[in-house]
C-alpha cells in the first residue's frame, strides 16, 4: 500500500512490515494517499473493535462458566484478566484512527530525511536494509514466540479447567493487539535511531574534517558548511518525528503499560495460589502465562531507552569541533546546531505520564511487588484462622 519509491518505503521488507500492521488495524494510512484503501483500512479497524466488544459480551454472558466465582478477590482477578486486554486493545485501535495524520507526518519526515541525506552523498541504503533485517527477525521471533506460547498454554490446561481454557483462547487476539502496539512503536523508534546513528557517524567525520588543516580552503569550507547544514536540518526533522511518535502512541502505550502491569500482577497472584495454596491442577500453564508479556515488554523498554543513545555522541562531538575565523557562516551554523542539540529534549513518553526507559522498568517492578504483597495478604487472611491467646 506504500509506493513511494524515493523514500524509506522503497525497501521490500519495509513494505511487508507496514502491510502487516495495516492488516491488523495498527496503521490506517497510505502514502501517497489513496482514499479507497484508507477507507478499507478504517473499516478493518472498525471490524476489530466490534469483534472485541462481541468477545467481551460473550464472556459476560457465560460469566459463571468462564470465571472463578469461589471468592470475590479471585473473581475480580479473573474478570480483569480478560477485560483489561480487550479494553486496552480497543483504546489502541481508536487512537490509531484518531492519530492518522501524525502517522502520515512521521513517514513523510522519514522519507524527507532519507532523500536529503542521499542528496548530500550520504549512503543510507545499507544501514536501513541492515536495520530492517534485524527488526524483521526480532518481529517474527517475538510474534511467533508470544502467540505460540499462548496456544501451548491453552493445550496444557487440565481438562477440569475448561472455562479457563476458553478464557485464554478469547484473550489471544487482545494480547496480540497489545503486543503489536509495542512492536510498532519499536519499529518507529528504531527507525529513528538508525537515521540518528547515520547522522552521528557523518557528524564525527565532519568534526575530523573541521579540525584538519585543509579545512581552511574555500571550496572545502563550502562543502563542510553544506554538509553541516544538511545534518542540522535532518536532526531537527528527527526531533520533530519523536514528537509525532509521542502523539501517535502516547495514550496507547499508557494503556498498554497499564495493561501489562495489571495482568502481570494477576498472573503472579494466580501463581501464588497454584503453587502455595494448591488451588490449580495446571501449575505449568499458570507459571507460563506471564512469559509472553515479559518477552515483549523488556525488548520494548530496551529499544526505547537505546533510541536516544546516539544523541550523547553528538553532544560530545560538538565540544571537540574547532571554529575557524575564516568562515563565520560555518561557525554560526555550528553554534546554532550546538544550542539546538542542548535545548531539544528527545524523549519517548506515554502522554507525559512517564518516560519509556529503564527507570520505568524499575518503578514497574517496585509497584508490582507492593500490590502483590497486599493481594497475598488478603488471600492468606481468607485461608488461615488465627487464635488469639486469652
């Protein structure tokens, strides 16, 4: 559905990945714009929303069969284990529809950066192709591993827990939608990092050329000025693309991370009941439920944190660049570039609630541990009777 041969979508792997996201309702745009296809993509997203609503309605209709009604806390945990992924997936689909113009601007900026760098004789094809191959392998492994493990869990659930088996089957599509949201933001952020890495590499060469003696020649100064201006403009475009990424995924990732937080607490709560209180005959299935979530969440946080790593090299290189009295225009451009790099804050975040980096993972684990202790205390209080000495 993308046919811009002069942009980053000239690569076959990029078209395949984008096409997959379009078919799953994660991307409802085409570049160049084709109204008929976009209407089809919007209809596809609407279909997924209706499917999720029907899934939750069927679950509530078969309430007693699907959910554990033995105690209120267990019932609450069981219901949210299906309701939260469905709700999060619906929010993701709705936000995909409402943020279509920002998705379009991101791809236009990436195409602009790619063309601008190649016009300055900076090769981008090998870097982008290498990135697409690495990401494609990562994408296939995480999707196959996550969905495959979900299917394995369904099959190893004991026959006596048929309600739980049906519940896990109904949750496959919502979990896949949430997983794809994380992988798509990884796709955008790693694309951004690849372009930023190219700019850093070229900027290091520029610093070396500026510090050499032959940089005093007029023709050489003109070429350095032209290259520096190209890198500066493309850096600003990448900074703007991060703002658009945050607008596209901010609210979706907020609900997605919240979903992961809640579901992991629920999964570990059921693990406690299965292993410590012997409340389940499917201990292996119970222990595997959290693995597909963690398997995608950790690479997602790592990818978002590493996206900004090349920026530190730009800041350190700017301090090493020498200024030349003979070329005041180049000096002025270097000073402007330095100020922009120092003042522009590039950060991937979830609607300003939190930044997506390793600090989020630390807070995530700490908060999850606190809630688990509280729920376990409630469970122990229901299962044990304490005798107060007279």
